C-alpha cells in the first residue's frame, strides 16, 4: 500500500505498488468509513487485492482479501516511520501509473525487510533504494568509473551535473563543487551515520534536480526530515 485518500461517501481511492502492473490505483468501498479497512490501508501495508473494472480506462475497484500490517516496532521508531513514509510518497510521485517495474517492486520489498534491522543497515538500504528508483525512472548514476579520467579507482566524488563518479585526481581544484561518494557505495565496508547522511544528500540531489525537475512535485516532507536522523548533533 502506497497511499490512500477519501473519495465520495465513505469510500477511498488507494494506490498500491504491484509486481506486474506497477503503481495501480483503485476505489475501495468503505475505505474511509470502515474501521477494519482503515487499519489495512496504511502506507507500507502488504495486501492481497483484486482489481476489477468494465474497461481498463476506468479507475476500477480494489477488493482486499488479506492484509499484513506494518511492523508495530516501526511505529515506535520515528526514523523508521519517516523512511517508510518517504519511500511511499516517492513512489506515488515518480512512478507512472500501470507501468511495470518488477525490479523496483522487489527492491521495495527488500527495503521493507531491512527496516526491521538496525538504523545503519536500513539507512544504507534506503540510499541504495533511491539510487535504484532513479535508475528505474531513467536517471541512473554512473559510479563505475571517473567521468574525467576514466579510471576505476579512488572514486570519492560525484559530479552534480553529469551524475558520474569522479576520482581524487580527476576532482583536482573542483572537489568542493562535487558531491561526496561515501565508502559503502564504493563497496568499502559498513555505512556509518555520516556515510548515510552523505548518501542521502547524493541521491536526494538527483531526485530533486532530475526526477522532479520537470514536474510540479517537491521533495516529500518525510524525505526532507530523513537525513536529520543520521547527523550527530
């Protein structure tokens, strides 16, 4: 479940991410008035649902047969809840409706599995997820070699314009204008909170300046708050 909004008298329009049909919306009778249904319509809930309509052009209806609620521990962790909300809104705002993205679906499932682990683990996972989202939407970064020299070693920066990695020697006097490429994105050890904050800055830059550049969408409020949980006061 990605998001839901009231519609009509007691109904709701829900948006879900599916394995074979991408982001898909549907009307749920009683979605806003039924206490049982409202509990199943929280962002991050895993549901089994069937969509039906007289024609594919219609909104159609969603019938929920089963729902696996979000982990209660996430509700007590402001950081995890913020991350969950950010992922859901980013999907809602960036993935075209009914366009299949099975790799994004699988990656989102993997991220949800990580969310129950410690903060450094799911913090690194959400950076990888955001980079995967950019790639799925056609804005992937090339972190395999230096965009200046072509070298594959000592990649410590990313060009905010090209989205390509930059080596220490390639950066030269312009390193202060580049985005840091944290070690865990280079395959060098576990992510520290500072690394995750740098990773979120990196992916966030391209979400804002590429993914949302020609839309009316702003960065989700939850996504703007997320780096705060990895910055030491």
